[in-house]
C-alpha cells in the first residue's frame, strides 16, 4: 500500500501521505483536494454516509484519471485515494494530490480529477438521514433510489 | 440390478472428471456482479450464468428475467473485466460482467 498512488481503502485517509507521494524537487506546487462529508444538503441533515466501491475497477479508473492528467498537464504527478465504508460528518471521503512545476496546472488538474471521479469511477454513496436512507445516483440527485429500491411510479413506467 | 449399477457408476465417474471445465460447448460460465442500489434490488452481489457467449444487451436481459424488479439494471452502465463496454459488445465464458448504477463517488 505504501507506494501505491491510486487506491481504495476502508481506513481513514491521510492527506500528508498523498502529498508525499507526489512531491519532487522539480515541483513548485502541490495542490491537495480533500472531499469531506457534509452535514446539511439543501436543508436536510445527513447523519453519516456509507461508500461502496467496485474496488478492482475503481483503482484502475483512478489510475486512468492520473494518466489523463499527466497527458494534459506536463510534468505533473498525481495520487488519489478514496475511502469506503461508514464515514461520519467532516471525515475525508477522497484525497487528490497533484504536483506541478507551477501552481496553475496543479490546481486545474485536481479540479479535473474530482469531476472525472464523479463520471467514471465505480463508487457509490448511501445517505443516512434522520428519516431514511438512499443510494445517491449522481451528484445532481437526478437518479436516486428512495428506500434503496424503485418507487411505485418507477415500477409502473 | 447389476446392469444399472454399472451404468450409474459410469455416469457418476464422467461427471466427476471435469464439471464445467471440459471446454465443450455449454460448459462456459460468466460471472455477473451488482452494486449499490442494484445489489439491494437483486438481493445478491453475484450470479453465474452458464453460457459461452452473449452480448452485453443479452446479459442485461438475462438479469431482468431473473430479477424483474431490478429496475436499476436498465440504466446501469456495463463493464466487462473492469472496462466499460457497449451494449453490442460480446461477453465470453470466464468474463466478469458488472452492472454499475450511476456513480456518486467524491
């Protein structure tokens, strides 16, 4: 696990560890993005989240994002870790570290990485609210499955 | 009686030689995986389909025939051996097919 740059883990994430993976003398910047568990979404209170991953494929896809970044922004180094299992409020769900000779590339590349994660990496989050649970289908919540299954309307479609 | 004993023994012997590994037609198996909300709907994370070859679309139809209420499989992306695939791509024996509901990592 020590030198692995793209991984899924059920242990707490350590941003410093990822920062160290991408640091090198040629770098003039390291941008570290940390995605954390938010308590309130549109007024609704989250108690905790549960993340599930198709681990083998998720690690491959994180590595693919890293390759895409190195192609788009020259001389960057990248490391990404995503956590699974139960996460409480404020815990880190994802850490993205990118280093580059100049700051702009590192900042743009981490932003690119988080968008790509939400598109192609097989990881799912389940919200635990005070009054129920739901798998979140996408970040715009266009495709969520209340009560973990299809509703009446969906079955009748 | 003795005659039937002999036949029974022979057929038992044949079965134990190599179930599912003879390379004969009909001996193949593909593994099908479900995740998140789709796993809740099917009530299982994995099924095996004894089939040598099928398109991704046919695998999807097979899943729906097994689990008619697994609504999410219709909108799920498909992956074969951890790579995204198209509906008309072919799945072979020993492949692993995964149906992935819209992702929500990050």
